[in-house]
C-alpha cells in the first residue's frame, strides 16, 4: 500500500478565516486533507504508486483552483512531497503552481517528524536532543545543588520536560522498542538528577 503525502506550507494567513465549507472537498478520488493555521497536508493512499500520485495531483488541482478564487497562493518552495512505503520506489512527482515540489524522505508536520518508513527514529532522536538542552538549562533548579524540594522538582519535570517527549505519543508510540529505549534512558537520567540518585540505584 502506498501512502502519498504532500505538505503544502504557508498559505496566506487569511485562509484561516474562511469557513470549512468553502474549502474544496474531494470525494472521488479519496484523499485526506489536514489543515492547521497556515500548514496543510494532503494524503492519498493506493497500492499503485502512479494512481496515488495521480489522485494527489487531482486534489492539488482543485486546491489551486480554490486558492485562485480567493486570490491566494501556496508556497511551492516550502512544500514537500513524501512517499510513505517500505519499498524503495518513490511516487512520481506532482506539480504545484506548475513547479515540482522537492521530494524528501522525511517531513516535519505540527512538530512531529514523519520519516518515509514511519519508524519515528528521527522524531525520537530530535526529542532526546531537545530534552538534553532543556535539562542543561534547568540543571540549576533541579540538580543536586538545588534547594527545591523533591515535590517541586517533580513539578518542574512534569510541566516543562515531560511535555517535550509526550507530545504526539499517540502517533509515534508505536515505534520499535529499541527506539523507545532512547527516551527511556533519557527519562531515567533526568529522574536520577532530580532525585539525586546514583546511577546504580
């Protein structure tokens, strides 16, 4: 099965003010559109990669017509075309504003990194790096020299650090155990620092 995805980035801000009924909805061929603020994602699914690309192109044509009606334009330079599959082949390129958006093996949408095989490894390693940076910035307040009580240190962890890695867990929580262990080790390190515990405890 081919999951074909295109991220259409940075529509004009005024697009957020139009009602949902004014946005083109395509019943045939089937495709899914997700929009948040000025980012949109279009997803088509088919066993044949050519059919998936054709369906995506038909959807893009409808959206371009709608954008033209409202005197807006999608930014093709910030748009990305990604093929989600376990196979090595890639869907044919599509056109947006008569130009081919770049094809990539991964894309970031609403803070979640989607890679070609949906392994979530890129997302997990990125979140680990963000946690390490935040931990360094907060070490003075949650480290072993801090005068805060354990209860307040845990509150800092729950409010500032935990949301970094739990965001979108419903999506990437299906990652392999070896990838999830990356965050487990990082979380264990943070909690040892907060509780002033030794490595072997």
